[in-house]
C-alpha cells in the first residue's frame, strides 16, 4: 500500500532597497576686506648754501683800498722812511767823523751817493699778484627729510559659509513575499492544503 507523503515548498521573503545618496553643498563667500593707507607726508627742510668771496687783498693789489687802510699804510711808510732817513743821516755823520783819517774823499763820495738817481727796476705785474689774494668761504646747504607715515588700516568682515544638506532617502520594500506550500502526494489524495 502506498502511503501519502507531504511535500513542502517554501520561498523566503526578499526585501528591496531604494536609496539616494545624501548631498552636502558648502559655499564660502570671500571675506569683505578693505585696505586703507593714507599717503605718507614727506617734509623737506633745506638751508641755503653760503658762498663768501673776500677780494679785499686783490683790490689792494690794484690800489683800490679802504681809506682807513690807505691812511694806516701811508703812516707806516712815513714812519719807515723817517727811520730810514735817520739811519742814513747817522751813517753819513759816522763817515764824516772819520774824515781826518786816511779816507779824504768822504765828502765827494757822499755827494755822489746823494746825487745819482736810484736805478728803477721794472717787471711785468699781475693783478692780483697771486690767487691766494682772493679768499673763498663756502658753507654747503643742509637737507633734512622727515617722513610721517600714515597708519595702515585693514577692515575685514568675514562672511558665514552657506551649507545646504540634502539627506539621502532610503526606501525598504518587500520584493518577494515569503510563501510556503504543503501538498499531500500519493495515493488518491493529491490536494493542496
């Protein structure tokens, strides 16, 4: 005799997933920055240069002298001439005192010395007689530079970043249902339960 048997068919359930990725978008705007620097102030202080030329001695060579100086020089020359004349008269007196000695021609010698003109000497002259007669005095100018710097101003205003977040989506669904079938097979009992 044939006994009936049971056949079981089972299928597992399957889940399906639908997902979309999450996105994040970050934007950072540039900071607003302003720079300001005033121009530096430059101040120049300059003194004048001085040039002094003293031509007093050069003019004196050309006999263009101050009247007071002329009087002083004439007084000095007169004094010198007077002293020279006194010295010559004293020398003549000394020569005349010795007339009784061997030198009997003292008087004709003195007469000849006093009567003969002195020889004049001449030469080419330059005015001024030397370059040292003109005196120079030079004081250079002085330059002082002052710089007043302006402050450097920086103004920075940071901007906040903008963040956009789009969360992802996850959908879980039943792709296949679980099923189970039991059948009795054999003999005359072929029925589904």
